[in-house]
């Protein structure tokens, strides 16, 4: 079960914070958004979820994304892809952005939230890639 927290961040804001904040506080209804690297290290995050839980989720998603990206590279010859899995009413998603970086999301799995998320991602993924110089 997700634990929500109103504790302050333990790391300084980066150029990604406002983009991730928009995913969480905007119309997409995400519980948490995080930008992580190929080592599972959370580069930045924004969440209402307790920070430790979010960072553990990022590390686990990195493992899944790594294997997914390797399979994707073998099949399609590129490193852009997405893996999604559901746990009850929660959806976990890792979107490969390239060069070993991923966008991780924890969202509601209801259809309305997913439509809103898709719209937000179409607009915000290019901003994340630009900020990351990908």
C-alpha cells in the first residue's frame, strides 16, 4: 500500500522538478513521477508518496526497464520503449527516454486517469528530453 507524505524533499530541485511536478499536480493524476538513470539512481522526483517508497519503486522499475530495453534493443534496434504493469488499482510505468534514462510513473489505473496521462506525456516528454539533453 502506498504511503502518502507531506514531508519536504531531501534533495535540491533540478531542471526536471517543475516538469515532474506538473505530472503529479496537473491533470494527469499521477501519484509520483521520477527521472532515473540506468543504475536505478533517482535523478529527480516529485511525489505525494513517501520518498523512500518512491525511490525503491524507481530502483525496481530500473531493473524491469533494463531487461525490457535490452529485449527492445535486440528486436527493434533502438532504446525507446515503455513497460507498464498493474498492481491492484495502481499502475507502474517506465518510459525509456534514451541514453539509459527513464521516466517512471506511479498512477491510478482507471481509464480517465490514463487518458489524461497520455495527453500530459505527449507534451512533457519532449521537455524532459530537452532538459536532459537527450
